[in-house]
């Protein structure tokens, strides 16, 4: 079982290893934003919500995720190190992010 902090730290390191940026979003004035904005080489942009293993998004987070996806953004919810590994592998092997591959 992985903590949110552990997953978030490994996400940040993995994105940096790919030459990208993993920006922490502080949603003081806008509730429900995902935890991280991911910027990858090739102008790839997506959002990642990190959770401890087994945790789920709040209703507000689900609402914002749905809105972001409706705008065309990819939003991933990662609650295990296995899901994180799959996501990092996807990003390293694909020049563009493909929706809903996780």
C-alpha cells in the first residue's frame, strides 16, 4: 500500500527523468483541481490526481475531472505504484498522450 506522498514524489521524479515538469497545483481558490499539472516534451499537457492506495476522488474532484476531460485534457488518477509505472511507461513510449490508456 503506497501513500499519496510516496506516489506524488515518484511521479515528480519520473516526470523530471522524462525531461518534463511536474507542477503542484494549490487549489486554495478553486476546489477540486488535480494535484499535479504535467508538462512533457512535445507540448504534452495533462493532469494527475494522486491518492493513497484505495482512496477515491471526492465528489468535487470527480466533477472537476469530468470538466477538464470535456475540455479535452487528459486527467489520470493514480493510487498505486503499478499505475504510476504504467503511466510513466506510456509517456516515455508515446510522442503524444492517448486518452484513457490507464
